[in-house]
């Protein structure tokens, strides 16, 4: 729901680019009826853009309501590509080489990343939300993003939660520790490739995925016991 | 020397009160079970309701919720035990003086409940400490907690002070301290206390 006072994402994008040169803002369209389009920021200019959004008199986005994360795992994409290839053919006892167009399926891996989403509102202007997104370079070693806690104080715990559950490292965060899990915990449970500990030894009412995990646990346990008794 | 029930009633009519040390001792213990004052989740709200005037837990001698484990006899595990919280719960239980009892209240405390398949919730506190009474429900009504409390009182009443199955504080060989699980890199270590919990056999 957009209040009439709020500019469209295109207008906001133009305003940002006028205020922060080279900001590199992209519009991420949302095709659903809500049409809640978002703005993807370049992490290098994110702090400046955030300050502009907060301090600009027309926008006055003084309230950060929500910070959340998204995990985009590495995706294998199969594409059909038309390739021109020399083909040798035997005709009339003579070998002839001709070029033919052949369809080939190629697989390539689209590298994944971690994304952080911010929802902004304005209490002063009574409008919102403006949705910001930022992406890390990859999801293994380059997972740093600038913290927006210096701009909106309410980001502090929510960024800690994203750090805890997704593993995004926020540079410039005043107190980046795990929020929900304990400090010695090594995994990031909200990532798509998180493997939960194998504690399916007692599942009296298991079904579907849990039943499969319980059966796998049982099988592994029985073979172990069998080896032990030999 | 135990006195027959009929004779006891007969003597009572004559104004003679006959009892045994065991009966008197257990009567004293069960009539002043003081719970520890702590709650873990929404079940704690029902526990609070149980202590208030409408349900009045004071009728059973348990109105004094102690804010210190040193003065408490009963631990009501009222709610979800997360893996982050479990070591603290076991540590508090260790700090309670014998004789001590545990009521696991609600689906989460007895099995993990709706969060059983989560990465962060313990699949039942009975994996680390001995539970005397389990109450199912999400959350259990105050009546269910009262029922559990009466069940615990009956259990205390039936305990013999000597021989097999005597209370832990009268058995010098009994396990007095329960190992506190360590928060490891992926899960609690160990995932259960084998002296307290073994995998139940599922009969299908």
C-alpha cells in the first residue's frame, strides 16, 4: 500500500542518483499485485544512500522496520545452445565436410550469494515501505556488507540475527555477535545447505521428510552396531 | 511395625493417633513442595494462573515459589527448552538441594513439541535430567498441572525410606549431580545423558 505522498521507485532511484553520484541503484521489480518494487544498492555506496534516504526532506525515511536475509544458493542452469559444427558425411564415395547447426545442452553454474533486505518507513511523512536490497559477492568467503546500524539504530539486533542465521558479516556494526545461537556454534541454520544434526533416534510419530531422516539414522546406527559386535 | 488400616481407624476413634516415621516424613515432604520460580515459555502463563486464586495451588502446599534453586524442591519445566537454554536448566537443577522433583509441563518440555524438528530446540528435557511427571498439552490447562502435582504427591507418599527405590537423598550410591551439556559447534554435547535417558523402543 503506497501512500500518495511517497514517490515511485523510479523517482526515488533518480533522487538517489542525483544525490549520490555513481550510486548504481537497480530497480528489482515485483510482478505480484502488491507491486512492491525494491531498490538494489551497490554495497560501496550503501551508507551514503541510506543517509540520503533518512535525511532527505521529501523522503524522511526515519524508521527501519525490518531487516531480513535471503540465501541464493549456487544454481546449475541447463541451456540449449545452437552451435555450428563441421560434420563429415560420406556421399558418392567422397568424404564431404559441411557445417551444420546442432543443438547442444550446456550446463553452467550461476554463483549464489547472500542478500539482505531492509524495509523502511517514514513516521514523519506517514509513508512507506521503501525496500532496499544488498547482495554479497558470493556465499563463502566474500560475505561482507556495510552495516546500516550507524544510520538506523534499529538495525542493530536484526543485523546480528542475519549474521547469526545467514552468515553475512556487517562491516561497521558496533557489536556483531551471534544473537540467537550460542557463540561456539559454527553453522548458519537459515542457509539452504544447512544440515541439521542427526538426532533422529527417537521419532515415534514420524512422517514424510522426518520419517526418511529417522529411517536413515536407524540404518546407519544398525550397521554401526553390527560392526561393533563382530 | 506397620499398623493395619482397620486398627488405625479404630484407635483413632478412641483418640489414639498411630503412625509411622515414614508416613509422617512423607506427609511433611509432600505437603510443602516448593516450586522454583522460573518459566521458559507460554506454559509459564498457565503455571502462573495455577497459582492464582481461581485454581489456587496453595491448597496443596505449593504456593511458595522460591526465586532461588537452593530453597526449591520442585522444578516445573514450563515451556520450550532451547538448546541454548538447556545447560542452564541442568545447572539450576544441579543447584537444587535434595530431595528434588521435576514436572515437565507441556508438549515442548516433554518432546520438543511443535518445534521438535527445529535446529534449536531440545527434544525433551528428560534427555538430561530425571523427570517425575510429564504433562502433555499445548499448553496444558491449570487443572492438568494440578493433576500432575497431585500425581507427584502420590509418588512422594509411596516412597519407602529404605531399600530399593528409596529417594535419592537417602541413597548414598545414587547419582547426585547431572552432567551439564556443553554447547558444541553443531549441537549440544553429549546429545543426551545415557544414565537418565535411553532411546525408548517404539512398538508399531
